[in-house]
């Protein structure tokens, strides 16, 4: 390349760099003015789900995990000395609480949910489950009611972590008072009269075949194998359903009472 060409090349590069620097400087100096007086009617809240968890840790460790590590929730309900609600993530931002999840075919629910963690041990060494104190549930009920009302969250989208990830999660566990919350108008519950009739029917005529059980689980939101077999994955989903709607026995075994409550759930 000749000297003249080198000079020309340097001039062009210098010009481009100068334009680039000028552009960046111009962007930095521009005062952004946005007119926010108009609002589109075609919109709704990003929040479509409320997901309940237990921490499996005491208060201090729960707070550390949810604020200092790569997991978070929008709210934490503490336990001692009295229950209180801590907001850890703004509702307009995504918290990292649900992980790989699915409900009614919607995947990765972090982007469309509010996560609520409750300080609770979960399964204990003696084989039973840590009960939820009354003051925690009182606060939780008020919090869920407020969130659901503000974001228009449907009853069937108020769920536990085990509902949306039945192959890997079991929180909030069978000690969680879903029925008590449903009596306060929070979440959904099955029709007890219809369930009683269906339970008697199944006891007399036998249980539905596995493909029909899998179909019913999918109908009410659960991600369920369609193998037609009572395999481990299907039992995990049945167990998740039982922890929510038949917590007295949640072993993943289909029986007349479980399937009657499943069929009576709308």
C-alpha cells in the first residue's frame, strides 16, 4: 500500500471514530422526555400466577438465601418471634423462585408469577410435617387476597411449587392449609358433594384406567405423562395433587377418594 493510501485510510478511520464519539456524547447529553399521559386499553398485568413455597430453613438462613444467593422470591413470611411479611423483589420484576415449571401448558412461570416463601421446615426427621402457625397463615391469606385482587389472578392459578414442578418439588407440603384458604375465597377447591357421590361410584364400579387419570390431571393444570402407564412420573403428579387436595394420605397411589376429588375439581 502506498503512503498516499495510508494517509487516506487514517483520515477515514479518524473521521469514523470522531463520528462515533460524537454520537455517544450526544446520547449521553440528551435529556429523555416521555409523555406518559396516554394509556392503551389492550393490556393487563404480567402477573398471572401466585406460587407458594416453604423455605425449609429458619428465619435468618431463609433471609440470607433469598437475598444473597441466586434464588429469590417477591415476599418472605417469617416465623419468629412473630410472623411478618418482607418484600424482597418488586412485583414488576422477575424473582427466581419457580425454576423449571409448567401449569396449564405455560412454562417457566418466573416471568408471570409472584413467589411467596414461608419460613417452614417442611418434612421433619420423625416423618411428619412442620405445621404452619396461625399468624403466618393469617398474614399469607391477606397477602394473597391483595395480590390476586390487584392483578386479577384466577383461583386456579394460586398454586404450590409442587403443583407446577411435581417431579422435583414438594413444597408447601401436605401441612399447608389449602382448604382453609379456599374457605376464605382464596384458591380453588373441589365440590365436596359431587366428590362424595363419585367416591361411592368408584368404590362400587372400580377406578378409571390410567390414561383417563392422566387426562384428568392434565385437565386441572398438571403437567402429566400421557404414557397410559402408572409410572413414577405419573405417581409424582398424583402425589402433588394429593398434597393439595387430599393431604391426609399423599403416597401417589390412585384411589377412589383421590380420583373423586380430581373429577369434582373444576
